[in-house]
């Protein structure tokens, strides 16, 4: 993949500008053109790939240049005279995750803790390649020789006295086991003095070189500096003093800066230490920022780069308070990773001023070279609030796109074949990402140190949001290209529609929705913010209509990080995987609350906001071998909903065809459950019960312990239910409850019973005026004892 790129926006208004950033690694030039995206699936059983050219001033050939992502998180402080110490004490608490370099698995080499060191000059505290603590002073080193235990807290400190040359290195594990050897302080007389270079003081990294022309340096911060020795793990409470402290003074210095309102007006824990303190960092303050605050006299706060994870338990966490907002002093740890990325920080290659009269649709910048390279950078043109172009809006699940952005599961999950019941077939994007970890992973992945990825940025090339991309789970389109199945159908059927994103709904609220008669979701709106769900609820309760076109919606809690608001909306999204739900990783105890907003992460279900309350159905099962079909139930003949089946015989198999698994009922499925929030007057009009394989399994939040009988051949909850219910003030909701469902719409160019069903619903929902209210006797109060599943009935 010699062409990769991204845009500065997901959604852009007519009349506004959008910038594009391109890496052209090899070819001398590339051609860019704006295209209208219609169908992104190359499956020969469907209509094939479809795009339409768009006339634009930016449609031309550009000179290619290589642009590189500077991956890995770190912090830096600009060079200052006070940091050019002759003697010093460095100390910190560390919780490393992969301290030792392994020739087969971890090839990161030495890792920096706090350094002002580059090319054999300066000073710094490191973990060496053998996993031992190391102090560097110019070209000399001193090490304990004692391996550091991973996933455990250690107090580390180093002193250097320039007058005597004596250096002392301390490594003190917080927990000492019965057979652990005592790690004595290591002393060594050094013959060198510190040579000071004009480089930043750096946290969790060191400076490799300063070179403004290096592509890697151009994308770093500050620009022109290449960083190396990226650290993996937590750092808490680092300190810097300008003389060599005694061990007793080091212990006192753990208290750090404390500018009290008393007669003593200095910041040090004692009068003596106040005189030598250079910096005392408190990372429990400003957790939702990109600043690592210094409480010392010079305010040398770190600027954090590539968004390391915060709101994490520190060395002093007591295990009694689990919300960092109520115990910030116990949440002073920052977890750095060598593959974090928040912004590629590339140079913009071209900018398009969007015409004011253009339709709101799916678009992309298509990049090609004469040598056959191809790349697409998707974006959406979204009308301004109050300037809607249609009665229909497609709500693009961009938060879910970001959650799955650059997923590595196919390459990195050892059980991937068992999960999908076949050998995963890779795309070239999968292979490229496996070799380029600096492009970042998805929230389904783990970092190189095994910890879960909880943050995802859209200011980087997201190679999974591309047409012609088949996901390994489905061996078919997933997320963005799957949603183009719906777009093709809307275009083929001649509907006028607008496109909005859930990013827009999060920031604009109900105003973004209320001028539409009907909102249509994508195939998999799994990840959602609280403001978005509030807006959807208010919309349907005030007479709006919702067509839920997929499954596994409204599942995970997401928030946007406020530290990036100056760059635009929705730059970085966050999710913590907590104690339940379908998880590829699990947050550690005490680390369930988001650093961005401070809200509890995990599933909406465990925030008391059941999936079923949004659209009447909720996630029940998933499987990835083949898709099945739906059949009608007796409630489909109820006059309240029978209009949806005009032109469809009662005995027809609904969707026994499709481009995703061969049917309309597949991948992930939702069901009715009035005990979990489905309205008591809901109608279940069709189901896929009894038609799934043993590859389909019940979601883990629906059972208490593992047992036989949880798969699609036996368990009654492993199914999908198509439902309809009225909402107050003339609104309504129709749910199709399958991720594979939209893949049946393009079959036979839209001439099929799934197309007929969706068309009947859309034609009714898009009309002006309220829908008929449900009659009073439609309510069926069903307790757990007398509830009968549609699968049984």
C-alpha cells in the first residue's frame, strides 16, 4: 500500500472546506478525484462496485511525497536552563508491561522513563534491553542488573553528584515476595560530566535526533524531533531535583510539591528540598487533558503526545474508590504505549471547497497512480441544521467506524479461525497494518504490551473504512462498505435522502434530527455516546420514526475526548471494556471510568440503559459462518403493521439470499425482550428462530455460567426478531435486527422481498403527519413467568 491518506473531517457542510493528507511512498505523483460512493461490494452476485465522478477543482495530479506516522505516546518539556542540571536526582514510580526485550515477541529494545538524553549526551533513567533499571550520564551507564517484574509497581531513583562523580541507582519493588532477593542500591563513580544539548526533557521516550527534513520528525511533536526508546507501562509521580539527594531525602521527596497556604511559601516538602526542586509532576490533576501537570516552582508541565491512557490506578490506589473523579490522588498514573497515535500530523496535500448546491451523500477522495495504486478517503457531506434537503436521513455510525478502525484481530487473535469457523482471508490492508503498527489499532485490539486499546482517532489513515474491503469476520463487507448496500438500494429505488453522522447527533443533539420524518441507521451502530442516545430517544418520543437496519446497536458507551476540540469535532473517541459484554480485552479493576468525560464505561446495559429501550430489540447472539433467513409470525397480520408486508406472501422466506453470508439473518442478531425494555405493545412480525448453526452463540451477558446448549441449534434466544412498535406523538420504530440484513437489499438489483419490506416501511415512515396510535388493547403486560418467546410461539 503505497498510497494512504485521511481527511480532517468526517462530515463537511456544503460551502465549507475539507483537507486531505496523503502518503505517496514510491510513485512520483498521484491523481485525486472526488467520487460519489454508491456501492462498495465487489461480490459478483451483486451489482458490483459503483461510484460516480464528481466535478471538482481538486480533480488533478499531485506530486507525491512520503509521509510517516510518528507512533508511540510520550511527553515533552521544551529545553530550559533549569533542566540543564549538573548534578541531579531523578525518581518515579513505574509499572512496566514489557520491560525485557524478547527476540521472538518484543523487539523494542531499551525504554526511557525520564530523559534529557540523545546520542550519548545528557542524562536519563531507562530500562535496558535486559529489563533492568539503567542510568545514563553522557556515555556512561550504571545498572542494577536486577530484572524488573512486569505489571507491578516499582519505586526507582537515580542520583548523580557532579563534584564527586558518584552515581547511585535505586530499584525498590513495592511488593516483595518471600523468595525475592534484596536489590541493593548500586553505586559507581563516573568520570564524565553532563553535556547539554538543545533537546526537550522527555517522559516515556528519549530523543533520537533533531532533523527537520526527516519525514518521521515532521510528524512528531515538537516538529523536527525524532523520538525513540518508547516506554510501555505506567509512570506515576516523577520528580527532578538539581542535586544528589540522600536516600532519606528521596523518601521525603515522594511527597512532591505542596504549595500550602501557610507561613512557608515554598513548594517543597521541606525548606531544604524546596531549594533544589526543579519539577514535581502530578498526573492525577488534569486527567481529561493532554497536560502532565508540574506542581514545582517552574511549572514544567509535560505536553502529552499521541494520547496515552489516563484515569488509571496509581501506585497508591487503595482499592476502595473506583471513580478517579473522587480520588484523583490515587489516579496519578499514565499508561504509555509504543503504538499509541492520536494524530498523524501530516502536511495537507489538497483542500476542497465543497459546492453549496451539492447533495448530501457518501463521498470519497479517490487516489490512483499510473502504476495501479489505489486509495479511497471517505467523507460525508452533511447539511447544516435547518438546511435539510430531504425528509429522510441516513445516520452514519462513524463512532462504530472509529471503534473498528484499523482492526488487527484477523492477524493477531490466535483463535480467529475458531471464531469464524473457517480460515480468515486477509486483505492487503490487514497485511499492511500488521507491518505498520504506527497506524494504530482498533478498540478491539490490544497494544503491543497486551493492554487493551481504549482510544481511537480519526486523524490517521483508517484502512478498514474503505470500499472493496471484506472483513475477516463476515468474509464480506462490514461497517462502512456494508452500509453502502443500503446506499445502493436508496439510489436504485430513487429516494432522496440526507446523510448525517452520529458525530453530528452527539454535538448537535435533537436539532440535528427533528426536521426529518425518518432516521435510518447503518447496519451496525454498536458504539454510541450518551448525547446521541438522548437525542434519538427525544426524537422518537416526539413523533420521529426510526428504521433500525442492523443489529448489535447501542451496545458500548463512548465519549469524545475534549482535549481535541480545537482540532474539530469527534477527533478521538474512548471506550472502556468492563466486566461484561463481548470483549477482546478487559479493563483492570478501578479503571472503568473514561479519562475524557469521567463517565462509567462498559455497556450501556450496565448503566441501566438497556439496548431494547432504543429500538425495541437488543443484542442476543453472534455467529460468523453463514446467514439464514426470516419467516413471518402471526403478529405480522395485525392491521397495525400488515401494510409493511404488502406484496409479500405469508409463507415466503424473507431474505434467503444476500451478499453477507447468503441470507438476511446473520452475523449478529437482536431479539425482543420485554423484561429488558422492549415496549409491552411491540409486535414481533418475523423471526429467524431455529435456523442458525452451532457457530452462533448466546451473548455472555445473558447467562451466568458456561454450559452446553448456548448455540444456535438449541438455545431459543439465538435468533433475530423483526419488530414494529409505535412511539408517542405519532412516531414509530421498525427494527430488522440483523447485521447481514442490508446485504440482502441489493440482491437482484433490489427486486426481492427484503427490498419490498423495507420500501413499504420507508414509504409509510417518510410521510408527513403522525402515524396512527396503537389501540389500548395492544399492550400486553408480560411478566417473566408468563412471557412466551417468539421462538417458542
